[in-house]
C-alpha cells in the first residue's frame, strides 16, 4: 500500500510507468519546459507593460 503512494523517484525511468494517459517522460519534460518558458515570458511582459504605463 505504501509503495503505491510513493511520489519520490530516484530516476526519470522510475516515473515513466506512472505517467498519465501513457505519455512518455520525454514528452512530459518537453511540454513542462514549454509551459515554464511561456509563463516566464508572460510574467516579464506584464512587468514591462506595467513599467511603461507608469511612466
């Protein structure tokens, strides 16, 4: 029972069998990086627009 609830993995291969919808770990990592990059870009754009509007 305890092993089914484990959320810590020692390698990326350990997590590969537990991914949702049968996706592979490389696809998950690629889309996570795309999401983080897009959200970081949006964060910077909001700050730049706010700075320019306050001037």
